[in-house]
C-alpha cells in the first residue's frame, strides 16, 4: 500500500478507506507538521494545525486538481494557510481609537511609577502627549499595536494617504523632540 501514488492515497482518503487514510497521513505527517511548526514555532499548536490539515484534506479530497500541483504541494498549502490563520488569530486585539486618547493623556505621578519609569520612556511619553491627538493615535496604532497604514485609515475612517502622513509627521516630530537636548541640559 505504501507504493500507491499520492493521488491514489488521496482518493482512498476521500472514499473513507481507513487503511488508505492511515497510509496517507503517515506519508505526509512529517511534512505537514514541519510546515506548521516553521510558521507557528509551537509544537503543540503545530500538531493541532497538522490534524486540521488532514481533516480539511479529507473533506476536500474530491476537489483536488492534479493540474494545479502535487498532493504534497496542495497539503503544504493547506497547512501553511491554517498556520498563518492561527498566528493571526493569536495577535492581541487592538485598542479602539476612542480609547487611545485616554491612554495617551493618562500620566500618573505616583512615586512607584516614577521609580520604575526611566528617563527615556518619560521623555517619549511626554513627546507623544505633545502631538496633536490624531497624530498621536496614528503613531500608537502603528508603533504599539502594529497596525498597517490601511488598518489605521479604515479605523479612523480617513484616506490611506492621510493615515500615512499622520504617522510620518508624528515620527518626524518625535525624532526632533527626542534628539534635542532636554531642558536643564547644558550645551557646550
């Protein structure tokens, strides 16, 4: 049975033949697991992705088209797509833009927080707080939450070019502010 072609094994999987299904999984399990592990980096989650890949292959075996690629290519594409979806779903949810103003405006003066915050982060927070609110939100969305310019534009309901300009302008202002000597420093 191990000498059957990949396509024959896939056909057997589609018909529900248990022996062919086991042979199919054994033939491709290392490849599928390897693809999932390479994308995710978590062996346990990669095992789950591999299982989902074989389940999807079983459900969609009848639509496999050999003209579009080998069974191995088809399976690795399924595994890769499932792994990418898993990575995307594990990302933290972004903060709503209306909540960003409260976060940006919140400056705590407790002794504990002052002791923990170093000088650079204090200067950075002050510089961000000095930005116009729309630039500060765009900068935080891009820099802290990893949103793309398109995601910022969609979230803020502004044109893509405006989102890019807000991030670029905010970054320029931060560079200028943080590069200049802080008050109280003596320039020689």
